[in-house]
C-alpha cells in the first residue's frame, strides 16, 4: 500500500511540474527558425527550455534528443 501512495504522490508532483513547465513555455518564441522535422522540433523545444532557466530556477539542465532511425 505504501508503494501505491508513493507512486500516486510522484504522479501528482510530475503532473504539477509538467503544468508549470507548460505555463512557463506558453507563448515563448525562439530567435532561430528550425525546419519542421522531428529532431529540429526537439531542438526548438530545448532552446525554449534553456531560455526559461532563470524563471524555473534551474542551474543545470540535461537534454536527450532522439535523431530517429536510418531511412
């Protein structure tokens, strides 16, 4: 039962963090224009998150991007 409560608490915190990040990034534009590809869309989001680091109080961020498979 404890693990169920812990999982529920973690889920609630994660959803709250996601909502705060969404509010922080809402309407934020990037200076650069990225092509409309999967990787470039990820890069655009990363630039927005990096740009919001002061608002989020983040000293360090770590990002993982996925290039996708070979075509």
